[in-house]
């Protein structure tokens, strides 16, 4: 399943590649990945 997130460089919602689940400092879960178009780092905060 490909996760989608907002790319600030492309200014659109894109799919993320090389995704991994991470825990942020405030103990919230997030998906970390890279934009398939430009390679910018992206995050998506999970519920």
C-alpha cells in the first residue's frame, strides 16, 4: 500500500517511496518517506 502525503516542494499530494513508520518526540506515530517526483522528505502523521 502506497502512502500519500503533501509535498511542499511540488505543492501537491503525492505518493511516498521508501516509507517507514516512526515515532515522533511527542509519541505520535508518523510515516516518513520521500516524494516520488523530486525526492524531498515527507511526513504523514497517523491517527
